C-alpha cells in the first residue's frame, strides 16, 4: 500500500507541475478535490460501501486533515518555483522527522543503524538545500515545513486514527482540501487588491478542457494516494515505513529530467544519493 501511494504521489506531482502556470493553488485544490469526491462516492455507491465514510473520532480526523492541507499547500507553493527534484530532496526531511516524532509520540525505539541513517540523511538534506550557496532558494523552507507537517500527520494517524476506515480518512481529507481551496478563492474575491499573477494570488479562471481533464485525473489519483498511505500507516510502524518512502526521490529526479529538463547540480545529486542510502539502511535493518 505504501509503494502504491508513493508511486501515485510521484505521478501526481509531475502532472501537477505542468498545470501550475494555468490555475491558482486554490483553484487546483477545489477542482482536484471535487473530482476526487465524485470518483470516491460513485465507487462507494457501486460497491455498496458508503457507510465506510463513518468516523469514530471526527475531531481527530479533522485535525489530521487540517495538518495535511497545510502540508500540501506548502508543497505546491514550493513546486511552483523550484525543480521537483530539489523539492523532493527538501521534503524528505520528513522520514527523519517521522523517526523522531515516533519516539516522542508513540514510544517507538530505534538503535544504532537508524541513528546513523538520521545523521546521514540530515547531511544529505543539507547538500540538497545548500543554504550557503547562491543557488539557495528560500522557497525550499516551504518544502521543509511541508516535510515536518507530513511526518506529524502520519504519526498522528497511527496514534489517534488507527481504527478509522482509510476510506473515511481519505474522504474527510479531500473535503478539507476542498474547503481550504474555497476559502482561498473567497478571500481573493473579497480582497481584489491582493490578486496578482503568482500561483498563490492568481485570479480564478475557467480552464480549458485539457487542464480540466488533467485535474480530474489528479483528483482520482489523490483518492488512491490518501487511501493507500492511510492504510499503510495504520498498520505498520511509521519509523519503518517513513524511510521506505525514499523511492519518491529517484522517481522525481528521473521524471523532472525527462518531462521538464530539470537537472540538479552535482552537489544536490550527491545529497539525494546519501538520503536514499540512509533510507535503505533502515529498510534493510529491521532491527535498527
């Protein structure tokens, strides 16, 4: 389930980057969520599983969904400005945050190998970010914030939403995305002086059929992602699953190169390689 979710995330991010110049982040959230909910409810009605959206602890689910909404917002804003490989490199501080948060919130222990992976991964992230380099873009801070919020969300899921149906988690998360997008559009409409040309303040427009179909695909993809990741983190230790998400990094680098001609510099590539290696240490060392 984790691998299915990560592969879907990579495909969705590569596709989303292509339509970022055409819509605002708020419009993207609204359209993607609307198509996702339509797909979800049609599927549940067909399978006669609509009751599966019933929740046990709605307050916990809404808090989880809010965390993930801010996480996605930060990620998309970073993706709009810098290459996807660099966003991915910064975002993959997440598994290190996850290991630490799992220790604090869940009491999960880790030994020498996982400690080595934490140190190695941190060094790799520094090489990707290159904070003292002229190539450093402050937007990468958004990717780091997104990483922390993602880690917090997944650990929170295991601690407080373990017994929830993944369908319910996916449904309410998509509803929260929709609400976030509508609020953004409403604020821009009420404050027209804030409207500009960037991804965050671009006016709401009716997109052509091609980007609309792409967003519809993203909506369906998002349901698969949320369901798969929720199911994974409900049923396995987050400190073990987190490092396995590193498969996203090479996929993002290759996808960025083939689809957008984005090539990270040599230092960033070394950093990405170190991050992947650190993740594999934990994946192979189950006793870490």
